[in-house]
């Protein structure tokens, strides 16, 4: 992906969002654990990468925003069905 907005759900240490940030216009990482949000922001800064790290459950912190690409990981290894509630940005 070149340009656009990328979302990393259950972002943990921020590695997924940092990977997205290499080509995305904006990269956002969400996680429910405040400590991991801090680590993600720290790791991004340490690596000279700009990401937005937001605390919250799955897609709740980004409801109402659209993303061009998304990814994520879960300690459980599976996504919740709620992932279908996030609107996909339409290409023009």
C-alpha cells in the first residue's frame, strides 16, 4: 500500500503499525492495555516512525474513522466478529 491510512488492531508493542507506517500516510495502533500503548509509542519514537497509538477495545477507539488497510494480532489468534463494523474507505 502506498499512502492511505492503516490500522493495526491489538497492536501490542507497535510492530504492525510501524510496518504500516513505512508506506501508509498514517498508521494507527489500538490496544486495550495502557502499558502496551505506551510501549508502542516509545518503540515508534525510538525507531523514528510516526504512529498514533490509542488505548481501547478493538475498534472502539477508531469508530467513525475509515481505513484503507488493516491488520492485527491477538493473543487468542482470532478476530472478533465486531471487526466487520469498521467502515472501509471507498476508493475514488
